[in-house]
């Protein structure tokens, strides 16, 4: 039988937790809606793809390599900091507080991209701000993902998780439309902004910062602060790492397939993140997409991704999360491989949209896999471990992207680097038992 911490370490009320209200679920999902300004607008389709990796910063190959290096270093920082933040907020009962603090930092870093002027000397500054934004966004996500267990039950976690991912994609659509028609497309955009000195794209950074803050507010009012468990002592910086190590050792001894899933998910989720980070960069640098092409594809891709994420919740409840993840990863590998060999905009439209269809289900069901796996009344520690260590190898895909470009000399080879990370994640996942078999003592 799978063993977890003693029951005394879990608050008695946890097992009898009521389901979240419609307003709480909506407010929780709106944080993802707002976060789309960082994910879709800043790091995927607009700021990095059309501005930071453009000719003004040394060209696509050079700028992409620098961006990949910075994001790789951000992944190392996430791996070092996430365990500390996750363990300490679990023990202190300040989940909502730190979600708010880290979200504000993300917004400030995003807004600071306004000062990145169109010159190669500003490339490092721009990449540093984006990379630091990744760090704090992931740390905020530790607390955001843990909140899912406050508003869901075992019978609704799949649908609510899928709804949250879909909200993020749809928020990306709305934000991209506002940016495109308000700033990018017009010769003179809102507030008289023109393209001089890269001002259109710099203004996008300010818009994104405001968008993040506005849609982060509802969750701060709708969902109560997580209660502190008086039986769990407060952890210092190094104590959090010791506690994390003890949990990993216990899982390795008593529930190895749980540990196997944590490792596999860390790898394939890094591949999924790389698709969003470098997808539009590849579209521009390797498939000849222009500004209008990228934005139209972004809107279509987010619609497809939202449909995929919403459907994932229902399939998750029927066939289980592992089947959804395996199918999605296999689809991503096939589509990514096709993009490596094929050329032209039509190929990217077909297989790029298929990529977006598979990404959402893999993300959503990875989160629900842990939620379904956790024993009743003891969800916090296992989900906290998933949240705090899931990005432990978040440097891998950006590093593979960067190394393949450096070795072979063209951006297209970076696609293969990302695909190999997805293949590794799929290979690690295949032997893992389904959640219901973990707790069956097999």
C-alpha cells in the first residue's frame, strides 16, 4: 500500500473539503486568463518573436540563441527556488499571499520591457527580463496550481483543470486581438503610438503588465487563504530542501511509480513550455511568417488549444489522465518531427495548429494525474511536490534548442532539440502505472 505522511500531519478538515463555488472557479481561472499576457503576448507571439529576436537585435539565429541561454538559466533558478517556495508556503499557510506577491513581480518585470530599445546592446537586458519573468511566473504557478485542490473534488478536478487552461488560451486570444488592432496593425496606434524606436512593441509590454495585474485581482478576493497546519513547523531555507529530500526518499521506497511520474512529467512539461517559448520564434525565423501571419496564427492556435484543453477534462474523467497524456505527447512528437522536415507556411499552419491541439490536454491531465493520485485528506504534500519539483529540469528543452542551433548553425535544428525532449518524456511516462493502480498496492 502507498504510504504517505502520518494522518496527524494533515488538518482534520481537509478530507471533508466542500467543492468550490462557480465564482471561485471563475476567479481562479481568470488568473490564467491574465497570465496569457506573459505567455502568449510577451514570450510566444509578439515581444520575443517579432521584436526581441528580430534584425535590430542581431538577427534570428543570434538572438534566439541568447534567449535560449537566458531561459535555460531561468530554468536552473526555478529548480533551485521552487522547492523552497512550495514547501514554505505549504507550512506557513500563505499560499494566496505569495501568489499575489510573485504575480506583481511578474507584472513589474513585464512592464520593464518597455525600456528595451531596438538595438543589439539591449538584447541581454530584454532576455534577462523575460527570463526573470519566467522564474517568478513559475513560482507563482506553484501556489496557483495548489489552489486547484481548494476548489475541486476528485470528480471535478479534470474539468476544472481543463477550464483553467482553456481560460488561459482564450485570454491570450483577447489580449492578442487588442494588441494587434490597438498597437501593431495601425500606422498610428492607441495614444498616438508609432513604430519609431520600437515603441509599438515596448507599449505591448506596458499593456501586458496591466493585463496581468487586473485579472489577478479576482482570485485574491474569491478564494480564502490556505489555513496553516499547526502540526507542521515553519521551514527555513535549507530545512525546505531537507524536507523535500525526505519526501523523495519516502516515495522512492514506498511508491516508486509516483516518483517515476514526477520525473517523467518534469521532462515532458519542459518540452511543452519550450513549444510556447520558441514556437513563434521558429515560425518567423524558419517558416517565413510575417507580423500579420504570426498574430493570425496565434489567434487560431489559441482557439484550437482552448478546445483541446476543455475536451481534455472530459476525456480525463472517462479514460484517465495517463491515456490523455500519452496520446497528446505522441501527437506532439509526430507534428514536431513533420515541422523539422517540411518547409513553407502551409506546413506550419497544418502541423503548428495540431501542436496546439495536443499541448492543452497534456498540460491539464498532468496536473490532474497528481490530484487523482493523492490519498484522500493528504493531497497537499504530493501536489506540493509536483508543483515544486516539476520544473527541476526546466533548463533542458531551452538548452537543447540552443545547443542544436549552435552545433548545426540554423534555427530549424532547434525544433529537433525540443522534439527529443518530448520523446524522452514520453519514454519515461510509458512504464508509469495509472493513478488508480498506484494506490491499489501494485
